[in-house]
C-alpha cells in the first residue's frame, strides 16, 4: 500500500501541477450542466408570430389574443399585407403569420363561416408541428365558444364558425433532415477550422518543429497562411460532400445559390480559424487545445439554434446566442438552402458575422505574429 500510495501521490502531483488544465477539467462539467439545463431542457414556446388583422374589430382582436395568451406564440409585429407577412417569414423575423379577413366580425355576427389564413415556416419541423397543433386547437376552442353563444338563436345545424387554413412554407412535408442539414454544415466548418487549426499549431510546438519553421526564410503571415489554408480546403470539400449527400441521398432540395453559400461560408470560416489560432497561442499541449475548444463548440451547439429553436430558451440563454457567430451563420445557411433567399434578405445576419470574423482573425494574426517573435 505504501508503494501504491507513492505512485498515486506522484500522479496527483503531475495532474495538479498544470493549473490551467485542471481548471478546465473541473469547469467543463459545470458548463455542460448549465448548457443542458438552459438550452435543451426547454419546451417549444414563444414562437414569433406576425399579425395582419384586416377586420380590426373587437372580435378579431379577441381571437388574436387567444394566440398570445397560450404562451406558445409571441407577437413580434404587425403586417400591412399578405406579402408583408410572407416577407417577414422569409427574413426569419417571424415563423408564423396570421391573416384575419376584413369580413371576420360581419360573418360571425351573421352566423356564417369565416376563414383565417395561417402561414407557418416549416423549415423546423418540430416548431411547425407545434404551431400547427396549437393554432388548430385555438381555432376549435374559439369556434366552440361562438357556437355556444349562437345556439339560442339557431333554428338548424350551425356551420363551423372559424375555418383555420394553414399553409406550410419551405418544408411542406416537415422533414427534420431539411432543418438539420444546414446545421451540420455549420458545425462541420466550425469544428474542423477551430479544433484542427489549434491542435496542428500546438503539435508543431510540442514536437519542436515550430522553431525550425521560424528560422527558415519565411515571413510570419506566410507561415500562418500555410498552416491554415489546407484546413480551408478540407472544410470546403466536406461542405460540398455534405450538400451532395443531403441532396442525392436525403432528397434535400438546395433552393438557393451554392456559390453565395460558399462565399458566406468563407466569412464564417475566417472567424473559426481565428479562434483556433488564438487557442493555439494559449494552449501548451494538444490536450489543453482540445479541452479549450470544447468551451466554444458546446455553447455553439446548445445556444445557436442547432438543436432547438432559440425562441423558447430562457432570456439569459437567448441573449447569449447573439454573441456566438454560428447563430448568424445557421440563419444564413437555412435561408439560402431552404428558402432560396439572397443577399437582400441576409444583410442583418451577414454584417454581425463579418464584424466578428474580421475582428477575431485580425486579433489572431497579431497574437500569432507576436508569439513567433
């Protein structure tokens, strides 16, 4: 037991000697618990909805209030036309559009049936199913209440007062793979650019070959580009493979411009490469680089909308997603692949993504140059 305790004591000394690694090891489980609790343990709620109330009557307002009172929908704005409703869904500012006809109150008062148009963004099948189910339940509940009020004056069978007419956009079959494919592309780009870049540079330092490269007649920026460009090529090859597999094997229709998708992917890739370079300037071993990378990859997966929609997350988790670049990139990918939209729709996502990627890559280049010196 004395010899065994001596060996155990020696290993504990080695483990706790590297304070940076030991702190990461203990912090990571706490971070995973918080992320799982806030991001995954939530129900689909607060689905952003836009309202086009052409009736503008007390009856139409009471009917619309039924949506907000459930907690499943959240009013994010009003539309001026049916085209405006679709445009807001195109821009991802709303996922549901409710159109109440101008004769809504008149037909209800006359005992006639009136139709309410419902546009639903079907790109996320889970959200679309929830929105469709709750909206139909709201329509039935309102119809039952109205029929109960009209029974006293009715002489025969009453028609269903409110006819809900849903229309699923972009993904009418509600296939979940259509929603997951753009997310997989984003995670492939980030993971490979971030993790492989950081590990590759740290590996050079561990093996002592970085010093050999420094003494060669090569400039720092040439050394940095030489290290990261192969990963850019590999990342784009994997994106092409993922798109081809999704299109031909899973029958995901790529509706947008692939060249535009690749160009915007390069902007996102610059930021991920920059993060990888920054990690390589801090980490001393490959294990440290991999562990530190998880502190970026895990929040990106949980808080960006990769698995679950961000609208149902608690406020802290929701606003934290705005500081994660893949949050904007996933909207770009899904808008191009599923909706077929272009630059005119995507500027509000491209600008913050470009600012982040440019700033991180510039900081990484300076840090890498300083480390070489």
